[in-house]
C-alpha cells in the first residue's frame, strides 16, 4: 500500500495553492462582504488550466488524475469555498458527466470549451419544490421532431448567472415511475426562453453566484440530450458521485483552514499570562481538528484512488462528503470559539469559514440523506448496479496523448 | 543564442531555521524549494525567449535533492535542465561552485546570457554570479531590474541596474552574466502542462570529470551562530479608513518620539 502522492500531484496542488494565496486571499474578504464574485476568478482559473485539470488533453484538459482534482479542491477551499464550488459544478457535476455519458459530438461541443475554460458550466437539478426528493422534479421536456421543448424552474443553482452551459434534468415521461421518467440535457444560457438570476442574502458562499434558471418553451436540439430518454436520474446521480467528491475534498481544505488559523491565533493570544495554546481545553480542540482533517483527507483520497482505478465509488464518495462537510462545520465552530469575540467579527477569517461551511452539509445531498444512504448500505438494502456508461478509469497514456 | 539560468535549492522562506550549539543549521522538515530569487531569473529567461533567444537550459550544482528546483524551473517553461553533482563539490564554497557552473556553461552550445538571482536566501553571499562571469571572462551585470533592449543577432544588450544610489543604464556585448533583482518581473506559476513535462524530463548529471574540473574549497565555515533575538512588541493600528489609520500611526510615532 502506497500513501505517497507523486511529484506531479504535489506540484499541481502547490501551484493552485500559490494562485489562491496570492491572487484570491488578499481581497476575498471584501468580495464576500460585497456579496459579489470577483470578475477575475473564472477567467484566471480558466487561463491557468484549473477548469480542465483532470480532463484528457485531447479534450482540452490538463491530463491530471482524479486524485489531483481532489487536491486542487482542497487548496481552493483552503482560501474560499466559492472557488471550490466552481470546481464542483463546472468539473464535478457537468464536465465529468459529459466525459462519462456524452457522445463524441457532445464532447467536442461542450467538453472542449469547458476544459479550456472558454465556457463555464453549471448543473440544474434542484427546483423550488424539490431538493432531496430529486426524483420528483417538475420540469418537463417534450419531444417535437429533432428538438425537445423544456419548461420549468431550477433553483439554488451555482454559477446561475455566470455559466454558459448547464446540465439540466427534466421529466420526459410523466407516466413512468418518477425516477425512470427523467432525461438529462445540455442547455445554453443564450437559448431563447432561458432566463437566470442570482439569489442575495445568503448565509455563506457570498463571493460566489447562486441563483435560479427559468426555462420557458426552450428549444433544445435532440443532439444535446445526455444519455438516453429515461436515463436522467442515473445521469444525475453519477454526476453527484463526482460533485460530492469535490465537495468533500474542498471541505477537507476548510478544516485545514480552521486548524491553521486556530493554531496561529492560539499561539499568539494570551490569557492568564500564557498563550491560550497552553490551555488543555484549547489543545483538545486543536487535537480534534487535526484528526478530522486527516480522516477527511484519507476518505477523499480513497474515493479519488477508486475513481482512478475505475471502481464504483458511490458509497465511499458519499461517506467522504458526509464526514468532511459535517466536520468542517464542527471545525469552523471550534475555530470561532478559539478566536473568542474576534472570531465573531469579520476582522478574522474564521467567521467566513463558519458561514461557508454550512452550505456543504445541505447541497449535493444533505447530511441526513448521506446518513440514510450509509445506513442502507450497512443494512444491505442498497447496492450499486452497473451503469451503461461508467466514469472512465484514469489512464496516463489516454489522458496525456495530445 | 541560448540562455542558461543558474539555480539551487534553499529551505522554504517560511521554514524556521535553527542553529544548534555545535553550529549545525537545520530547518526541521520544511521543504526545499527553488531559491526564490532564481524564480525571477527563470521568468526573465522565459521573457527573453519570447524576445528571440533560442532556448533555455537550467543549471544547478547540487545533489539529488536539487532536482526539485530544476523541475520547478522546467515546469515554469525552461527547455532542459542539467545537474552538476560530484562528491568533490559537497563542501564547495562559491568560488568552486561558480567554477563548476562556468565549466558547465561552456559545455552548452551558443550561450548568450547566463541569468542568476541576485543572491540566495540561505548562503546569501551574492558572489556566485560575479564569480561565474570572472571564470568565463564575460561581462557581469549585477542587480538588473530591466532588460531595455536585446539583440541576439547583433550580440548586444542594454539593461537597467538598480543600485542604492539610483538606476544605471548600461550596455554590453553578449555573452554576459546577469543577476536580477525582484523588481524585474512577476514570476509566473508553473503551468500544469509544464509540471507534467517536467515530471517526465530526463535530467542528466555532469560530474567533475565530465567538466574537467578540479579544485578544493578555499573557504570554510568556522562557526555559525544565530543572530541575537530581540524582544519586539507588535501593535496593530486599526481604523475604518486608511487615512484614519495613517493619522493614528503618525500620532503614535510622534508620541513615542520616533519622529
Ligand atoms: C449554496 C447552494 C448551492 C447549490 N447549488 C446547486 C446546484 O448548483 N445545482 C443544484 O441542482 N442544486 C444546488 N443546490 C441545491 C441543493 O442541492 C439542495 O438545497 C439540497 O439538495 C437540499 O434540498 P432542499 O433545499 O430542497 O431541502 P429539502 O429536500 O426540502 O430538505 C429539508 C430538510 O429535510 C431533510 N430531509 C429531506 N428528506 C429527508 C428524509 N427522507 N429523511 C430525513 N430528512 C430528510 C433534509 O436533510 C433537510 O434537512 C444548492 C444549494 C445551496 C445552498
């Protein structure tokens, strides 16, 4: 068994760490306060290749593996959750789904510009009335010749006002059992009948875009259908296998952020004549945080390794996401506590960490949903059958050939 | 004409360097990184390639651990790398290191410019670039903050040097040895493609014998001691606006009779 990262994985993570530290960190607090996304973030991430990190070079990507994707997410969320959210929807939920389920034409049309960072991508499953209960969504798609007509509203969509392309799920067969009547499509923000907007007043991820997509008689070419008719639920769930991986890896970075800021503060703040780091109750918090960090990281690395091997990882990814996000909330709470009143103000970063941590236990499967999934696996009530299209195993040769 | 960048590895600047009683220096398990000053040299080499240089070779005298610094330079975009590694160089002083580097530069075809960082963050002598120039018999332009003009065909370069007294513009025929200051550019990050290529790159090792090199270090480190630490009080001045913070700082400086 080998726990070592290779040099390329380490250097890629280091490069992203430098980008986030030098270009984002100095001003992120201000963007967060303004509830706006810096206009430089997406273009810079595209330019540097981060938006195509684990996609094959022949599709415009950088040819790295799935483990590197996780490491990159950790580094991004070490600085701010909104950076990692971009990777979750653009890469995890949309681009990797096209890699897995898309036809060669669809890869040319969508995957290449997305990998190159020329087009940004989002994912629209949730609706105003249906989140956890995704099989019962209301949006509809009606086939007319070579097009589908889409109607409905998607809510809480990350990058709603920034993305060019969205993978959306709509109902094509109202008579089939709920999960069997859904179909996935790629739509573009410039299609007639597509309108989008941002939601303001969010608790966290304030330096990012979260919004809605309204679809009114949107004509979508049949060639933009991802997978077969009726396969939409499977497509969406496999998208979540990848999105959740990025969320878990990112939350790992958030735990690290809490730990690092807390250690620095605890060494410097004095009470009763000694640095607070010398009080055992503070040490206990730091001890737990470091345990949570390592555990979350190991769970995520296992999921990434399984993806590299081409092994089905729905259970392991769900576990990694559930554990890492729950513990990032706990770590952020402790970090604020260690900072005392200063942690309660936006003069220090930990209050932003706390607000940001709360989103990830809600999106991409609430913690309750993951708990139910894990229990179902444990009880033997849930097994994962083979999919028609599996996420391709990482193959250096195939990924890096120009 | 080619460019050669000379580099080495140094402890990360964030590392806590400690000197023990017996004079040995350690920095815990902090990673070794490319000497930060050399990143500016690599960046300038990349920009000079855009201005007509034919290629970039990055060169280091060191040991196996030095490979990471070389790979970093390759990942930033240098074309090839060479490691000069020989047991006789283990305790080398700058004179010997510069001799080895100069000999290696001579082995590279058609070199127009040798670029170095101003100094290293560990040894900190700043002597190596000048000594390389002396061994090669080339002009040495130190503390360069801007390459104003370069003409590889005509073999001419004009640079601005950043000196304590001000700026100086000098012109020199090529080949030259240049040391750069950090005002010269903003080093790029290694690219992902660069990282992958660097990971696969073969880095040849040249020994003292390959370079026809002999000599022993003249300088020995007699004793190393840590600087005396001073207890400093740090007070953060905060205010809602920059102006207000500046006012408070000024008041404080006057009150404490600093100004
Ligand atoms: C910042 C942010 C970004 C988002 N980005 C996207 C995006 O890009 N694309 C997208 O499609 N969606 C996105 N979402 C939506 C997100 O996926 C949903 O909010 C999530 O699935 C939960 O759905 P809901 O909010 O409707 O909650 P509900 O499903 O209404 O759940 C309410 C509560 O009931 C609990 N609950 C529900 N069912 C059960 C059960 N069976 N047993 C026990 N408890 C249960 C839940 O855990 C939760 O606590 C985003 C959300 C946020 C906050």
